[in-house]
C-alpha cells in the first residue's frame, strides 16, 4: 500500500497521508461494526473507534494549523491517538475477541502511520529550531 501512495520518490505528500489516514479510519469503522455483540467487545470497540478515527481528523487539523507550534502539537496528538489505537487492537487480539491474524494488517498499518507521523514531527521540530525567528540572540 505504501508504494501505491508514494508519488514522489520516498516522500509521502500531505494528500497521500490524508488519504491513508482516512482509509485507515474506514477500516477501523468496518472492524468496529464487525465486532461481536458483547459488553467487552462494545467497550473496546468504542475506544478503538474513537482513537482510530481521530488520527486522520487530527492530521487534517494539523494541516490547517495557525502556526508551526500548533502544527507540531496537533501532530503529537495524532501520534498519541495512533499509539492508543495499537493498544486497543492488541487488546482485541490478546482477549481473543478477534484473532491476531485478522488484526495484523491493521496493527501493521497503524505502526506505519505512527512511524510516518513520528518522522514528520521530528522534521518539523528540527526545521522549527533552525528558523531565524526561533534562534535566541545573546545580549
């Protein structure tokens, strides 16, 4: 899937990541709808649905950020939501509500999104500290 979305060498552009996070959210929605009707599955499913769909929503918010600081802060929220989503997916597998095999592609995709977002945050922070406006001058 990564190779399909990469249009400019090894770099993923904003549109690619918007599409990828939306596709991921749709997969989470479908998984949540397919969960068995039990109290445990309902609780885990609600948490998974909330965190898994918020990655893309927060990424879109980051793209409309009013400042570099707001951009970085919102991307960090995406990272936290991604990590939380992995947690809920792991719990679904470990509790045997769904098999690890059925969830492995979603877990892998979420790990990849977290890795991409981590690299984006690191890059944004690096670029932010190099900006002339952010350099402190000695008096």
